[in-house]
C-alpha cells in the first residue's frame, strides 16, 4: 500500500460507466491514482443501485488508504451518450436500457455529498490523457479511440469541447467518403470515419477482400472458420508475422484514419493527436504499432497545410482503460478549481 502522505490533497473521485463495467477510482491533486476498482454494470436494472454501489466501493477505497470523504473535493462521472450534459441527464444509450433519462449528476452528487461533474465517456478519457497521459505535455490535444467504434475528445486549455447539444467531438462521425458506394456507419449514415477505421470496419474490409475473387493469398484464409471468425487481433497478429495482405489492411486503416486527422488538423490545429482504444497494433512497444503510427503521420502530412505537416504530432495514448475515471476526476478537479 502506498504511503498516504506521498499523495497530494485534495482528492477527487472518478466514475466511468461502461456497458460492461463501472470503473471507479480515487486520484490525488496531481492525477496520481490512489486506488481503483470496478464492478459489473447492471444495464437493465435501476442505476440507483449502481450509484449506491459506487458510493460504497469508493468509501472502501478511501478507508483502505487511511482517507475519508472529508478529503475528497469533488466527483466526476463519464457515461456513454446520448446525454444532456447541461441538465446532467443520461438520455438513451443503447447499451444501458435501464438507465434512460436518469439524472446521474444530481444522484451521484447527493449520494456522496460532493459537487459532481458529468461528461461523455470518450471526452472524459480524452481529459485523462490530457491531464496525466499521452497529452500531458500539450495545452491542446485530440484523442481518437479506435475500438468497435471510433470515439474521441477535444481538449483545449483545460476545456473539453462538449458542444451545445452534448455531441461535441463525435470524431467517428466525420464524413471521409462522399461517394455513392461509401461504407455504411453504425449510426445509419454513409461515409463516416468509424465505418472505415474502427476495428469492426477493418474486419469488414478484410473479410470483403478475402471473399473477392481476386485471389489474395493470406494466412488469414486458413485461420478463419465459422468457429473462429475473423477479428482485428487476428489481422494484427498476421501482419506482425509478415502476412503482406494483413499488413496492407492495417496500413489502409492508417490511411483512412489520416483523412480524419487531416480534417481535424485544419479545423482545430491542436498541439497533438493521441491514439487510444483497444486497436493500437501493439502500441509503442511493437514494430507493427510503430509502423502503423508512422503511416498515420506520413499519410496525414500529404493532406494538410505545410506548417501542420511539419509540426504534426501523433502519439499513442498512455492510460489504457483507466483514462475514463481519471479524466472524469480531472474534470471534477478543473471545475472545483474554477469555482474556488
Ligand atoms: Zn456515423
């Protein structure tokens, strides 16, 4: 157990509500994680149960480190959208059917007796990376998360661009293909970045290329079957093992991502782009991850103004699955300091 005196008070609590788990933690004023845990999300049950459990678990985390709620200044919570951030309401997230129209900010604040801030989960993750992760060195940054979808957040000088209608930084739904045969996005509109650069999209593109009569040779043909369907990890592993076809699909993913980043560079001109999410091709420590990152940079440079090309910074995220609750706590801290 770390020495409690090594932490910098005051402390902040963070809650990250996902479709599978609720991740919670306590961080200190420097963003150092004091303690964290998670519990399964009961997506069909009343969220009142989850709020009570979050309070109980946070109380336990505090007491196990010789702390109590008196040393906690504020709490932050991130949830999937759609939401109404100004009203503090979760609206109608598809993966939380029992939580619709729930005033989570007020309920959580009442439960723990602290001011609460409320954010989109992707924007909260961006804030975590901005505060103590891959974006720590920068005053402005964008996070792009590559997973089953493409999410993201835009943070400029401690402010998360949440938008007037709580749909700010819906990076995955930028249009990167206006052709008639553009790919269909999960949101029902064609041509969005998510329909090209998410893990799901990479699997779909690979499956289509494997099924085409062009006769691509790839180890993926032997690996996939009804019992073991194609996955992003299989494509990544095959590329890493030298499969040229798989590598071409990974680099194509980087090229699509570059189209989105180029638009964002012209729109926002942030100091850095941070790539997070499950699909990082091994990240910094893997030759494939490095190759993917290099390709993103090279392809983006071809699409942007010279100064933006020269100064382009693209990095992998550093916090992993902790980014959400750390960022939610960080947003609570920023709000607390603003009011103080
Ligand atoms: Zn979309």
